[in-house]
C-alpha cells in the first residue's frame, strides 16, 4: 500500500488589526467584542486591505522560495455557514500572491524538500461553539472575534507518505513563521491550523481516492489522524469497500475520523473576482528590498552550527527552534569560546528553568554575557557545576553578575588543599567498607567517596581536587 499526503495550512498573520477592517486581533477576549460592520458583513460596509498582512505574507512566501507575483487578485468564495456572516469569504483563487516553493524536512527517510503548490491570502471565519450545557439549551453559539482575521494559506504538493513526515513539515513551518515574526504559530490559540488530504493505493504508480480531514489544531492530532485514516483506507481496500471522496472530522478522544460531508469542488463555491477590491499590485523595488533583507533561515543556521561549531544535530536543532535563542547562543560564545559547553548548558539547565517558569529567554534578565561569565567560573573552579544551578535562577530574575550572585549565596568553591584534606579524612574514617573496596581494586567506589566529600563541603569543594586528595590519602 502506498500513502500519499498533502497539507493545507492556515497561518494567522501577526498583525494588530484584521484583514479588511480596523478591529483588533487580540486572543481570548470576551466573545463578539472585536467586531464591526465590515467583519460582520453588514450591508454597505466595504473592505480595506491590511498592508501589513500583505507584507508578512510576502515575507513568508519569499523565505519558502515561492515565486511572488507582482499582480494578484482577490475573489469571493461563496458558501454558507453560521460563522460566515457575509455568506462568502474573501480569498485568492486563480491568481494567488505566490506559487511554487518548498520546505526542507529531515525524517528517517533522510533530508529532502516538500514542494509547495501555492500560498494565498484570505480572511478567517468566525468560531462556532456547540454548547452542551443544558442551561444554553444545547444551542450552537457563534463568536465573530475571529471573523476577518488575516491568514496565509500554504498548500503543499502530495509529497508526504506518513504521519511522521507531515508532523516534521508542520514543526519546521512553525519554526520558520516564528523565526521571521510572521505569526506566533500557536496552534492552541488557532494561529496555525491544518487540513490533511490522505489517499491510499495498492498501486504505487497510482493515487487512491483523496479524503480530506478538516481543522486539525496540533502536531499530534495531525499525525494521529493520518495514521488512523491510512489504516481505515487500507482496510476498505482489503474489504473491497469503496472509499468516498469526502471531508471527515477527527475525534480527539476516540482517535478516529468520521464523515462530515461530501467534498466540494471549486465550482461549488462559485468563485468570481472580488468587486470591492482592486488588483493587488506589489512594488518591484519593495520585493527586491525584502529579498535582500531576508535573514539566515533556521535550517541554514542549524547547518552552520553543525558544520562550523561541531555541534550535534540535536543541539543545533534545539538552539535554532527560536531565532532569539540562536542569537543569544551566538552572542554567548563570543564571550566564552566553548560552543559545545554553552550549547549543552542552554539545552539542559537553562531550558529546564525556562520550562518550569513558562518563559522565553527574552522574558528573563539573563544575558549572553552573564551566562558566559557563569560558565567561565565553573571552568576556572570558582564554583562547581552543581552550584551553578543554584546561581542561574538569580541571574534570570535579578540580572546581577555571576560573582555577586555566588557571593550572595555563599557558594564560592573551596580549593584550599588543607580544608579539602580535612573533609577527605572524615569521609575515609566514616566509610570503612567502601575504603576497603577501593583498596581492593574497585575504582568506581571513588565516585561515591567524592560524593560524600561534596556533601560535607555543601557542594563547595573543588571536585577534581577532592578526587585527587582522596586518591592520594587512600594509597
């Protein structure tokens, strides 16, 4: 069986106002508080194009290697749902802002690029909420705050063959839109949503019947929906049951897809040019300037970190998940020329603390210089690596210097040989069994004894000096 997968991803553009009106785009406010005659589709209200949305759409299309067209056109896509008050959506149909392009992915099949068909600008619909609460009578309520939000829809070629590949494509696309500041990419807030087209065929030379799964809002859901649909269609083929061209819904709880409706064709939407908007014409000089100002892309930075700094693919990928993290790392190694040490510490201790606090690096007072200073103190045995973990929260919260933080916490490392020898003699006296084991040839026991010495010194002893002193006394 051969599985063929294509994706249609809706990315909400990071503008302050909606696509065709001045209503705000804040998330989480009370329902129907960011609405006006334009986004509610009231008679006589006319749309005005959001120039910032066009700029952001052009930026992401350029980064994806699309052909950005200097002239494109808006169309009306006619259909009725309660969350679409105009009964049509303003979108782009046969003349989109961009075509072609690709996005690189790395999976078990290796590194390759997924081709793109097109990218076009459109407005979002509202949000229907199906109330199960009996006090609401089981009615469906509609929040129009989302209606008119600016979107770019990115459509791929059917180049993927598994849920894992689709997962990796979405992960890398989100990394790119966040890197460029085009979108938050926050799937939990609806800033990125995905429709999946899946077909399974017993003949590798032919594609099967295409089935669409709508409105998936997490990477995990996309993978689970594809895995289930792949299994369902294979079962249908095995049972000689016809597979219908349809739109299906993914049940998050059951992990299954169910039929929603037959799949519409483009002529069902009765597209025609939007009469209230002129052709969208881009300035060639501005397009050239945008291309010239395009930053190094995340996978390019990742490749450079691996090649020039000898970082592992894992560390390089982690550091390039966010542009601010990659920039922080590059500034830190300018102060402390040990890329592997900085990468390791950022990927473990710094990342752990940020996750616990639900913050990003830019939301703390930690700077590249202070992190570099902390790691240099560890290298020069001014403090132990264990003690540095106690210092790090203070650097994040107060912006103090590493030396000031170490002094305020009383964590200066003990490198005085006489003091360490005193701790070592106590450890030897208190751990007779382990001492005999070491003297009998069991080298690994030395680690235990060093650990006991570190406890006695409250983590302040120089670990190397502690080990050398114990080894000398024991022999």
